[in-house]
C-alpha cells in the first residue's frame, strides 16, 4: 500500500495549513473564482496562489481557466484516502473503549454483589 500512504501523506501535508483548510471548507459549498477565494486572506495574490498550488498538487482541488478567470473546485473523492485511513485508526481505539466499558460494567456488577 505505498501509494495509499503517499496519498494520505500528501493530503495531511496540504491540510496542515489553516489557510488551505479554510479554502477547502469554502469550496465544499460551491466552486469559486480565485479572487473570491483569496479575498478573506490578508496576503498577496501570489502567496495565495501557492496555497492553491499545494492543494492542486495534493489532488484536493481542480482549477480551470476561462479567459482571465480561474475557477477552483474540490476534486470529487479527493479526501477518500484520508477518510479511509482515519476510519482504520478509529476502529482499534473504539475496540479498546468497548472492552474497557465491558470490563467496567463487569467490575461494577461484582462490587454490587458484595454489598
């Protein structure tokens, strides 16, 4: 699964920055033009474009240019590898919590028998 691990690594690196996470949150609502996406951020447009480049290289967003207007959208299924990885990590922790709950219930039941 090396490719799977590379995909997860690229997604996590791209999403590590709060600006890029905010862009992804905004694009989850609808595609947007670059100037609209950049407006809330206190940085020069070339700096913002670097953020978009990182998101695009990680496969999270797609962009297309028509005339002088570049529109950006989320790539369908872009976060699937991350979602699967997180699900795999959650399962062992949930299993441990379930076993702990069973143990505590049994222990509490035994203590109740002694009174």
